[in-house]
C-alpha cells in the first residue's frame, strides 16, 4: 500500500485594487492590480458567505473575464442557453446581485506532495494548478462551506 503525504501552509489573501483598498466587483482593473496580480493563482470569490473557487493562469485577466461576461441568452422556455462562458455569466450575475463580495487568492510558500515540492511559480503548470484548486475545493467542502461551484 502506498501513502502520499500532503503538507501545505496557506492562507486566503484579499485582492486589493489599491494597496489599502480591497477590490469590489464590478470595479475596473487598476494599475496596482496589474502590477500585483498578473500571475497564475487559485482564487475564490466570497459572495454573501458563499464561495466560488477557481484557478487561472492570470488573475487580472480572469477578473476581467467576469467583468466582460456576455449577457445570458435564454430559450423560449426560460432556460439559459449553454455557452462556453456559462460560469462567467452566472458568477457575474451572482456578484452583481450580492450585497457583499470580495475576491481572494491562495497564498502559500510551498506545497509538498509526496516527494515533490511545489512553489507558487509552479502554478503555471496546468496540472499543478488544477490539483491545488481541487484541494482548495475539498477543504471548503470539509468545512461545510457553501460552494457555488457545480459538480
């Protein structure tokens, strides 16, 4: 039998639009954000005590995707038409409807997975980024936090 040990110290840090001001959706992307958050990241939207956890190659671009999400299109029966950016559309609507929202990124120095050690710069690797995202989702589920992620 094989055991894989995961050792990881991490914390959620608020994304700021300025050094002293948390980003608030749907504010525009600032120069401070471009200088600080154009990086691969595991992020979470906190919307009225509900969470959406995601991953991205570039956090600023991902926020911009939510800002520029197309308006949803509906069938005659009222159901939303499938779209490749359905998550962006749904989250955009949820963020606009929420009374309290913020975006955070997962800060860590290193993640040990078995014999391998990963650093934040390793999040450029899609497999590592997806693994860390799934671990973050599982952590939210273990804490019985309400996730907006589907499936």
